[in-house]
């Protein structure tokens, strides 16, 4: 089977979809599937007159460059984005036909799904439309009709979790009737990977001593309320042990302004550290050096960070949107979203109880290693590809 995988982003980008795409590509290739991965490269200056070519420096990778990045502060006109999508689809279709692509698999219903729909139609091949959760959820606002257009034309729809399936069943009941849920997996790494000196070195960058409780939020922060709730919760904790917050990821300008104001209000200048997210291959070490990983998200479903933190045997405190992944009180802690009091209670109980943190973390690692195996995820995709190929 020769597959064209069209993710929203691909390494060296560091987004969650890029991490998922690399994992899926790596394991599919190991299983014998010939996968050509598309990299929408936004590192250069955007230009609608882009090029699509095989990147000879990487294994079976097609680069679309220079593409646009919605996270950049300079707003790109929608007409220019549309022109870039159209040009990318036209050139990708020509290249896919020359490569003998037998199936197109997109990993989101935004840029990737839109472009993949055109490519699959042009080369008359099946299109597996992947659905992953980011933003409030993928069925609301101005995107709704675009999403509907993609799903109605897909040969098959794959969702990353049950929460998204439930949303799909409400928004698009016909498409939900034949949709497939293939949960995200997480690779098992050597554990522990840090000795005492390595752990202390990472914690020193977060201004955390050996007796401090280091709480880490990993991911790009877009919502003011979520960070505000987290800081309010931390501000209400007892002075001992000292709780410090490490933010790994990009803080959006509007959120940064509020973050700076809250840090001054709570006098957290020496207790909050922000830094760019480390490369994916280094993230596990930062998670392992943390005491608690906090996910105050209102998004639906799962994230790689939660799974990776659990794999590192970390105690995860998350909002109830992660109930599909975390069993409250057994392998993590769940709180109602935007409930500052509940979050403060959870953090207070864990900050002074290292044995509980360890117990929850160990159970979390055991669970994801048993239930979130890459082999199971890969097998499910291969079976779906073969089914569509045979049809």
C-alpha cells in the first residue's frame, strides 16, 4: 500500500499534530506501508506562489514551501490563504499521481483535510479524513461548513478519541454512523531516563529546588481564562512546600499581557518560568523532572502531552475533558473545567503528598503502556487501509 499522509504540520514543526504524524509515519513504515508524508513548511516568508517537491534530505517526504502559519502575529488575508491551498492541491495531485499513491490520509479537517479532499478526488483514490481535537472543537464557528464539506466527501472518517465521536454524532450523524475511532498511542521509553544530577539541572532552569513542587504546563497557551484559573489556584496554596510553575510553549500575545499582570498581582516573579517548548525528543525529560503536569484545558479529547506525561509516570491534574484518558483518583486527578477552587484543592492535596504523586504516576504509566500501544494504533490503520484498498 502506498499512502500519502497529509498532516496539518510535520517535523521539524513541534505541534501536537506533528508529533502524532511522526509517530504514525514511523510505525506504519515499520509495518511495511510505503508512506509519503507532506510537510507544509512555514519557516520561510509566506508566498502564495509556493512549490511542491520531494525533499531529498528526508525519507519519502514532500515539502510544500513556503506555506503560512496561522500562529504568526502578521495576519495573512484569507484570499491569499485560499490561493496557497489551491496551488498546493494542484501540485500535490500531480506529484501523487506520479508516485502511484493508492490512498490519501489527512490528519485534520482544516488545511490538511481541505487540500487532501481535492488531491484524492483528482487522482481518484480513497480519502481517509482524520479528525483531531484542537480549538474549542472542530464543528463550531466559521469552520463548520468547511468541515461538513470535507466529511461528506471522505471515503472514511477516523477520530482520535470517543469525545470527538460524540461531538460528530451530534453535528454530523450520517458521517458518524461509519466513523472509526483509533486512539492515539504513546511509545514506551526507557524509564527513568534522568539521574539525580540530570533532574536537578532541568529543575534549576525552572528555578525549582529539590524540595520544591514543580508544576508544569506544556503546550501553546491561547486562552486567558485557563491560565488565570491556574495562577489563582497556585496563589491560594500554602507557602510550604514552595510550588513553582513552569510553562513550556508559546504564549499568545493577548495571553502574555494577562500573564504578566497576574504574575505581578500574585507576586510570582520568582515562581513562574516560561520558555519555548523543547524539541519533541527532549520533552520527556522535562516532564520527568516535574512533580505535577497540569492540563487546564477546555478542549475535547486527548493530547500527546497527557499521554507522554503519564508514560513518564507523572501525576497529571487535568480538567474533566480528559476523563477518557484519566481515571480520577486512580491514575490522575480530574477537576471541573474553569473551577479554580477545585483545582486549588487538588494541587494543595498533591503538593504536600509526594507518596500520592508517585502512586498516581506509577499507575498512569502502567495504564498507558498497556492500553495505548503504538502497535495497536498501527494495526488499526493498516486494517482500515487494506479494507479501503480492497473495496
